[in-house]
């Protein structure tokens, strides 16, 4: 299941959940949202979070986001990796990297 961050509290979520995949986007850009939701259904062991970067400045600092859209992975409260993409294969690689390890 995908959760959209409503408060700028991503730090609390990544400290609570073991594995977190974050989709950072801005405004109405949600081209990858359906694929992100599909992956969330396939990888239920991870928390999938959507962050509107304009509304959550603290959240973008956690992964040093400089381009949007970007996907970031966190494991046991720590940032692991990120990918700036609109390609499903690259997003899957990130998800596999964080869920396998």
C-alpha cells in the first residue's frame, strides 16, 4: 500500500519502518505513481511513501534530493540509495536492492 505524506514527518516513518521506499515528486507530476503503487503491492515488506517536495522540505533533506522526481530507499532508519528516473526498470532495481539486502 502507498501512503502519501501529509505532514513533514518522514524521519519518524523511516525510523519506525525497517524498509522504506520514497517517491519524491512535485505538484501534479505523478507519471510513475501507478508503477509505484504496483511495486508496493508486490513488495509488501516495505513501506512505500509519496512525498510532495514542495510541502515537505525536511523530507527532501533526508536524501539530499536535488532533482524531481526521485525515488529514495531507506533501511533501518538510514538512507541507502536514490535514483532520478521515470523508467520502471530503474525503479525496480532500487526496490530490489533495498528489499534483498
